[in-house]
C-alpha cells in the first residue's frame, strides 16, 4: 500500500514512524484515556531527497550522485548492491 502526495508515491512503511499510533482505536472510542501524540499534518510532510544525477566516472569504478534536499534533509546515504550494504554513509 502507498500514499500519493501530489505526483509522489510514498510507501506506508516510510510514514509508520511519524503516524503509527498503538491503540488508536481504543483511544478514539474512549477505552484508553491516554492522549493522542501530536503529529505533523500529512500535507506538511518533508520529502526524502531526489536523485538529480548519477554517473560512473570514466575509467574508474566510482559512482557519483547528486541529491536535492526536498525539505526532509539529507541524512545517511547508504550504498547497496543487490540489497547488501556496501557503504554505510556515502555523504563524504
């Protein structure tokens, strides 16, 4: 399942940390008196970086990428090959 944000498709797993509320139904029905935690309105979410460019440098095995910050910042950039992590943080 996914959420559409304009032309952007966001996997629900990406939103879980921000929006998952354990016991939500019990809280809404009044069986659990704990307050709902504050969340950011879905229309104000900050998107992950966009990959602008990727190229392999001639005569090397170096891959260069350019990322565009779309409000969510640029954190750790993992490099994976066939699902296996090769570099844990490629920002340097």
